[in-house]
């Protein structure tokens, strides 16, 4: 869901005539950022425009360890 939303933000940035007017509401991802943590800003900075295979691989290298860490944290809470 996070990647879908970041993709929609990127599309809005590229093609939306009124993006600047709604930028604050569109880019407000406070909840997602608190969930993912420090790596969120790294992921978000790379999710702009059209992604090449190398871009996707680099994002995956950041995202996968983050998700594994979150999963381990959640194991103890279930």
C-alpha cells in the first residue's frame, strides 16, 4: 500500500496541474513514516518519476530489511 501511494504521489507530481495546491495533504504520510522509521525518507526520496530495474532493486535493499525487522517486532506482540 505504501508503494502504491508513493507511486500515486509521483504521478501527481509529474502530471497534476494543481499539485502544489494540494501537496501538503497528498504528501502527508506521518503514519507510514512512523511505522517504517528512518528508512522511510530514503525510500520516499527514490520513489520519484519512472523507476528503472536498478532503482527498484535499490529500494528493495532498503525496504526488505525494514519489513523483516518490523515482522520480528510484531512476533512478540501477537
